[in-house]
C-alpha cells in the first residue's frame, strides 16, 4: 500500500499571542506527521492569518489557492497545526 501524501500547515495568527516563532511550530508539526506510519510529508508551510474565518480558519481566497495546489500535487491529507 502506498504512503499517504500529506501536507502540513501552521497558521500564524497575527491577532494571537506570540508564544514562539511559527517556523518552530511548523517544524514540530512536520516531525509529528512524518512519524506516523505510511505518511509521506510532501510539503509544509506557515500560513499568515490576519483574521480568523470561523468555518475554515483561512480566508476563502487562501482556501481556494491551497485546494488547487493540493489537487495538483495529489495531496490526500492536510494537517493543520
């Protein structure tokens, strides 16, 4: 059985308290995802979020952008830290 193709997103909430650098949170999330059996982490990124959108966390434009990229890269699972 082939590995599940995954992508990791770490939201950088501009309005939230800054406990640590978002890149450190992303690195931790990637490590945790990669440790799962049959998981191939194909990419990861910090997503800047100026204002949270209740239904999706990200705005509709960012959701559409990410969806198109994930479809093109055949990403099967997205982790949001």
